[in-house]
């Protein structure tokens, strides 16, 4: 099955895209940043929360302050990138919901009146938007170097406030010499519908792994008993399996 997206665009965004570790001196302009945001702002979030906040670090003084909070191995990357963005989650995103979710403005108080709930929602949805942001950087023909190796509390105090939680630091620019590490292998995951549940194997036995995993989909063993009675099992299930198997995969799947 072919995708609607042009193969060249697929390569730009995914297959040929890499995390850059070195950059050229070519600047990243405000127009490029604006174009990136104007694209990724359409990415979906729950209740259209849009909790991601982007802090751009350009000046040498601000860059020096940020580098001081980076892990030792990340400091040269952040020091040399033409532009660095601090991505954070706004834990007070709910204040914007009457505007962002106008068909149910009561969502602000109905679902997000408590700070812990907002923090959880902001973390999940801002992380989702961070992925959109990285893809947007690639769509602009630039390379992104997202990193989580830094002092989170130090960055929060230095650049943000108590209502914002840092997620990652992203170096942005044109890739420089030796910008890439060798590509790591991708994980192949398949979800396949199962047939009716099979009975549990006798105690002490294991269920053999099948290869390839999608050739003979099987359901997991029947649920364990509770209070002497078996739990009810659904008539369908889904199983996630990785292929090809790694050398660390056991010869049999434990019950």
C-alpha cells in the first residue's frame, strides 16, 4: 500500500532524517521559525490544549547560560548550533481553553481545575507537540538535535517559571561535517487481530514463540483465576510483536 505523501517528502521527514550533532554557521531566520510554527500548530492535541511553549535562545549571553546547564557531552552541540529552542509544557494551558476549545469552554473548569491533572495533561500533549515541532524543523529543510541531557530544574529556573516544565532542548540548523552517528536499527512492530482465546497451557509449561509473529496470530493465555473462578476473556484481542527477533529475545514466551 502506497502513502499519499510523496516519497521525497517521506525521506525528508522520516527515512533520511537524522538527529544532527554538528551544524554549519548558516543562521536560522525568524521567518523559518515562523513557518515551522505555522505548520505544526495544526497538529492535534486533546481538547486542543496546545500546551507546548517554545523559548528561542539566540544571544551569546543566553547561550552561555543554557550551555552551563547541559550535560557535558551535549555542551559543544548547544554552543555551536545556529539556534536552540527550549521546549516546555505550560501547566496553566487551561486559561486558553475558552478560546482554543470554544464549543465547550466549560472544559477549563470541568476537567482541568486541579493542578496535578493539568500537569499530567500538559506533559503528554506538549510531548506530542514536541514531535510535531521536530518534524516541522525537518520540513523546513533543517536538522534538529533534540536532547534531554540537561539539568531540568536549572533550565526551568534560568529561563522559565514555576508554571512551565522543560521537556527538551532542540538544536536547530544545517547539518555540519560528521553530523550523524551510524543509524540505529528501527523497531518493527505489528498489531494483528487475534482469533478466539486459546486455553491456558498446563502449569509449568511455556508458549512457544512463533516466527514471523504475524503468520499465526494467537491470543495470550486466558486470564488468571480470581477467588477460584476464571476471569472472563474477551473474544478478540490484539498482540504486539517485534520482527525480526533480536538476540536477546527468549526462545520461548513465558506464560
